[in-house]
C-alpha cells in the first residue's frame, strides 16, 4: 500500500474517537429524555401532594364536604373552532354533592380509623374562595375537627362533572375533581390529589394509566344541548353520575394519606 494512503488512514482514526465519545453520551441523554417523556405520558397527570406521616398521625377527626356536584358541563371540540360547543347547567336539585360526601365518608371509614363527619349544611359557604381559610378554622374549632376534606372542581377552566367529546369519537361522561385536605388549626391546604384511579388503557397497549372517572356515552348525547335533553335522558345521566366515581374515592384517599391512613 502506498505510504500516502497509510498516512491518510493513520490520521483519520484519531479524529474519529473524539467524535464518537461526544456522540454517544449525547445520544444516551436524548434517549433518556424520550423515555422520561413517555413514562410521563403513560402515567398521566396525577398530582403527588400527599400528606406526610406526621400530618396524617394528627388527624383523628375529619369533616368531608363536596362542592363539585352542583354544576353539569357539556364541552365538545369539533374539527374547527367554529364547531366547538360549551355550556353548563345548574344541577343542585340532583343532590349529587350529598351522594359524593356519603361515598367519600364510606371510603375513608373503610380504609382508616379516622372519625368522619359530613359538612353538607355549610356547602354554600365553601363555594366562596374569599375567607375560606377563616371558614375552615372556625368550622374545625366548632366541631373539634383536625382537618377538612374538600371535594371541588375547577369552574374557571369549565372542568367538572359533565359530557366531554372531541371529533367523531371520544365521547364520555367525566368527573374532573380534586380532593384537598385542609389543616383545621391553620386553615391551610396541606395535601391535594386529583380524583381518579389507575386503570388499563386500550389506547396505550393496555398499560396502566391514571385517569379521572369516566363512562363512554354516545356521540349524539355529547352533541345534544343540555336544555333539550328529555326527562329520561336527564334521569339516566343523573344515575350514571351517581355511580361514576366508584373506587376512585378510596384510591385517591390512599394517595393522599398513604399507608398511615390505614
């Protein structure tokens, strides 16, 4: 082989090594980022604001109240912004908040030795954000509560109990809500979790995924204005909404209180 060719090969090899040493760590970091992102998507968006063992040990008596069942939403996202629809309906006469409070109370009693009382008579007061800290403190002091669990939705983002659909499919009755635990003495929020459970997701190859309580409904139901629903359709939605949370109560309280609440 000519000397010039041998010289060329010897000069090219050393220059390859630094490039490889730079390329592989960069590639590894990229793959790690992709993996983290995929795990985040598969895991859903469950919050992680549980109470620590010391906080849980201080709770012997807790009050439960729900403000999430008084409004029913309908949101449809069409193929264009001109097809989007959004509305809400006052459903306080369905008395779902009473039902949800009783379900939350039952779940807490089954998983812990904490004494649980219902605070439904003060629901109107808890709808108001201003002065809530003082309301929690006075309520807790009057009833000798260590904490208050508030089930609430997010009306500012029109997220709550309701019918949600997108395009020609993905039509569901959903319950977007969260459970917040407030300290009875300070009135401060000390823990909060989205109401939901982990279930197998067919769209994610059966991989367990966190999600809010949901029930598939017909596309026609989501497209129907709430004011035009028949009495039977209203009765069906009310019954479905009653049982919609299911095991999500216990699963959410377990995330909030951990094994210390057991």
